[in-house]
C-alpha cells in the first residue's frame, strides 16, 4: 500500500514538474490554465462536447491568453475488458480517445484526461455512474498510465484521491 501511495505521489509530482518545465520555457509566464469537463457536465460528456470546447477555446482566443488544456474528466470510461484493460465509452467517444487527443493537439492545445487512484472513479460514487466501478488506477496503474500517456497521447492526467483505499 505504501509503495502504491509513493508511486502515485511521485507520478503526480513528476507530472506537475513536466508541466512546470514546459511553462518555464514559455515567453509568457501564466499559471496552468484550461477547461475541464467535470465543472459543467460531470459524466454527461461526449466526443462532440469535448471537440466543441476545444473549438470554442480557439475561437474565443483563450489560447492567446494562456489557456492551454482541455481536460476530459470522469465520464469517458467504458469499464475494463476481461483482461483488465481499460476501455473507453464507445457510444460517447465513437472515434476513440487517441483520435480526440489528436484533435485537441491539432488545435495547438494540450490534452488532459482523468483517473482515480482508487478502485472506482469519483462519479461511481457521486453520480451513481456504474461504468466507473472498477475503472480506477488501483491495481492497473502501470497499464493505464501507459495507455493514456503513450498509446492515447494525453499530456496530463488528473488523478483524484477521493477516499482511502482499503485492502483486505
């Protein structure tokens, strides 16, 4: 348990360090700014909604003001397959999560995504979203992080820790 907590803590610090390093090389010093799907939509998100937000960020010239991130929060999950691999919600995201990250990147923005350090996602508790049950990082952290960062191409992962994970 302590090893897992240390890994999550190191990953979080490493992620923030990477973002901070990128920000330091920027001519304009701004805090990390962006848009997150959770604030307005909770789990009621889709590929079209996320693309519309990226488009709006560009058309409203928010990128020029320092807004760089489009963060996809809880609601993209499609459970896990029989081998434990994380799936995305194929109805809400018909072209897949990599395609969506590529779309966001094509706008010159950074793509963020969500997970939970525990077994379930926050929405499985707060929004009674049963798809989030078993979709958290716990027990799948290496595979999920590789999938989200390397395979899907996301730049940032927001990891919630909304309650203690109990073992045994």
